[in-house]
């Protein structure tokens, strides 16, 4: 069995990327860059993939922050004495 060509590895990376299999795609883009460090398609697609992951993580972090803040406000509301007489 022969080793896959650079184009075949890149095509596999594209397929994984398109299917949302980002870890697999990143590994293949990085494999291409190990062979040809200045490969423009692999570099650009890996940059886009990392940007996408960063945006996803940022959204998750914001959601967690809102959850923490809401929980803290609810706890504060539960601890405040009733002001009604």
C-alpha cells in the first residue's frame, strides 16, 4: 500500500472539516504543514478551523458566565431579608 499524497491528505482534511470533525481535520492540516510548512490551503484552513473553535469556546464561556451570574443573583435574592412589613 502506498502512502497518501499531499493532495489526498488535504482532501481528507477538507472532508473532515466540512463534516464538523474538527480535531481530525486539524491533525491532517498539521500533517500537511509538517511536509510542506508553507502550504497555503492547509495554513488558511487550519487558521479558519482554529478561529471557529475559538469562537465556539468564547460562546460557551459567555454562557457559563451568565449561568454563574444568574446563580449568584438567585443566591443573593434568597439571602436578602424580606423588606415588607
